[in-house]
C-alpha cells in the first residue's frame, strides 16, 4: 500500500503544502487503491475520475503560483450518494434515481470543494438512507474492511467502509437516526453528527427533515474538526440552518478540558449490553477518570431500553423515531412521481394515478416502501393523534431528559451500538431487529444535539467497538475536545483493519 | 390502540401512498406493519398530558428571506431529468376524457 494512503487528512494536506507530494499524486494513489480494493469493499457507487483529476490539478496549479488553496487542499474526500453534485449521478443508491443528475450542488459539498478538497466519488448507502447495514442499497451491500463477511453498518456504510479501507482520506455522511455514528463504530473510524441546524442540509436528499444532518467521517478526531471547520455555518438556502458563529474546532482541540463532567446514562449501560462493549466502555471511563474527569451517573428515563422475556430489546426512543421519521419520509418521498425526474414505469398507465403508483412500485425497494407505508398510516385520518401527535409529545420528553442531564454534565458517554458489526443477512428478515441497531443513537437525533462516535478498542473477534460522546446544543467543540482527550491518553486512534484480501504489494 | 392491519387497510394505505402492491406484498406488509405498530404502541404507556408536541429539534419560526429576485433554474435545467417532456412541459398520460 502506498505510504500516502496511511496519512491522516491533515497530514496529507501538510505534506502537499510542504511540497513533499502533490494533490495529483495523492489522488492517483487513492484511485489506484480503489481500482484494486473496491471490487471487494463495494464502497463506491461511482468514482468521479475526471472531475477529481481536474480539481487536483487546479490545487497543484494554485500552489505553483503561490495561492493558498484552502484548509482541505488536495484531500481526497468521498461523498455519500444522497448529497447532490452537478457532476456524476446522485442516486441515493435507489433504482428510483438511477440516472438522476442534480441541477445544483449541496452546500456542504460546495464548501469542501471551495476549501480545496478533491471529491473522489459517491459512496454506497441504504436506499434513501433507510437502513443500518447498506443491505437496502439497489447497488448491493458494501463490505466491512475488518471482516468481509460482515456489514459496514449504515446508512452511510459506503463512506465508513471507504474511510476504514483507505479508499478515501475522509468522507461525508448523513445521520437521521445514527447513520454516521453506527457505521463509524462498526468500521473503527470517527463520525460526528452535528447539532441540528449546524450544517446546511441544502442539497441533501431529504429523508426525515427534522432529524437529518450531514457530518464528517474521518480517521481521527483532528480530521473531523478540520472538516467541521469547513462545512459548519449558516446557509440562507436552508431555512433550518442556524445563524450562529462557528468556532475554530481545531484551535483548542489538543487542550484537555479541565474538570470535564461526564454523565453516564444508566439506561444505556444495562445488562442487555454486549459484555465486551460494556467492558470497553468501562475502560474508557477509567481513562477519563485518570485524566481528572468527574464521572457520575445520569438518567434519560424516556430513552430507556427494556429487555423482554425473550431477550428482545425495546425502547421508547426507537418507537418514537419510527413514527416521526417515517411520517416525514412519507411526505418527503411523495416527490418521486415518475413525472418530474426519476424512474417512470414503461407499462401503459391508464391515468396519472396509475402512472404514479406503478413508477413508485418499480422504483422503490422494500424498506423504502415499508417506511412510506408506515408513515402514511400514522398520518392518516383516525390515527394522526394516536401515533404522530403522541410521538411528537414523547419526543419532547426525550429532549427534556437531555436538557436536564446537560445542566450538570458537559458530555454524556455511552456505547454507539449494542454489538460490533453483524453478519451479512443476519438481520434482513426482521425489520424491527434491524431498527434496534440504532438503539443508542436514535434519541440524539430526536433531541437535536451533537454526538461523535470514536473507536475505543477491538472485540475478541477483532472487530471495532465504538463509544459515543454526546454534547449539548452547539457544543461540538466540547465533544471534539473530549474525544481528542481519549484518543491521546489511550493511544487508540487510527485503527487499521487487517490486510484482508489485499494484494501483496 | 388496537390495530388490525387487514389486507383492506394495507391496500387503502397503498392507495394513499401511491404505491401499487401485489397480493404477496399486501400479505407481507400487513404482517410487518402490524409488528411495527405493536412495537410503537408502547408509547401509549407514557403519560403525555400537558406536554407540548415537538416537531423540530431547534425552535425557529418564520425565517423570511428578502423579497428579492434571485437566480433560479432555467426551464432546460428543470426539465433535464424529466422522463418525458414536450417543449417546456412535463408530459403525463391523458388526465381528462375525450368527451
């Protein structure tokens, strides 16, 4: 493997600005690696070679004439396939959008390009971001570089697989119920879901509009902070993006937080948790204690997880999420009508309703249909109050719990996932079981607060384990610094998967 | 809530959602939606009297833009992905009868 691929995004950027290498050389190293490895990992839906080469050349030319090409100059970044780009296709890994070419570029993508990043391509995902394994992709599932028989998580699984497998330097994902943090945990990388409204959603294909956020997926915490510096901030094109100053997330990153107050949500550390993950989290807590952090138990009663007689897990937050998110999805996905863009049936349609119904039946996969149907049901006459309105009230209770916890804590610490990466096809038969993969991440989206997943170790089967650090509204700075404290003190950072199936080079 | 997801209910929801369903899908979706709804029914156990519904994570209201003309897509750009077009129009099957 080319040594350039081993550098973090910031190290690569520094190597380029020192003149040790060029954006073009770095890009070619990644393109070569993709050509060798992506047949096995299937992280990408589309690699955008020409546009990437043009951008890398632009960066190198700028450097030659002494212009500063930006904070992410020359860094090859992969983009989840639900972020619109005017070049290449934006398919959401769906047959519905198989040939869709977006007429505009997402603000987050425009910002990283403005900062000099080289967009490598569009990564695989669960169709329309609905899933936790990428098995719902119309292109087929991506693979976890740590074990090729296991899923990378989802829905941003292609991005996670690409970062962990050195097929990009960093990536963008989106997170509606855990879709950045869960795959980050399963692939042993860093993933941040920012505060709702921190990053513009303009050009992100909508799933659950009150929950969706774009965020970085990176090899270490510093790279995550660097990408946040570029993508965070107000955008007039997104009415829900908030006009608040953006701090420099890199500036104090290495300064430990004195007297850091950590809350352990007791509901998330129950006996139901996988014992290896429990141990890893306890070890992480010890690391923080040794750094002088004050650790105490807190309660998020409305996010509690109960285990039933058969060992099945249940959670109010998961129940609340599957009403709110699917209701929003049923409305957002009404736009796919076979008329304006996207798949259109080739069968004869008797009338316009027939055209809609057939186009949608052919274009959407099973999970997307299931969620649209569920969302339509909970919003339908006679059920609206009992389901949708009830869920919105429970959402308030869940958020109130977080508000209360942050009165006495700076961050909350808990697992990211109930288990390490699961096998392909292990959870596809039962939709509910798949939904429970997000049991620790989902309430964070309902509350709108920021949270990061960072690796805290490996299981006995050599699979990554993730830890989630949750912050108060707009406290990405605290979350990132606390994450960096652990990374530095533990030395657990930039985990590298074994060279599975890698050609000897 | 008692929720019996009969084939008729599934077909009705499919109609509202504009998704054509065959008999096998109606059977499968009835079962799966029933399971999911039984699961989400646990919310009924929570007392939410007097709790204000929360539709958005961050409370912002009435974000207004300046009433100034800006750049928008040209007709060609807007129609570029259309499955069928006729000049500057999207094409659909006949909606009104001949008579």
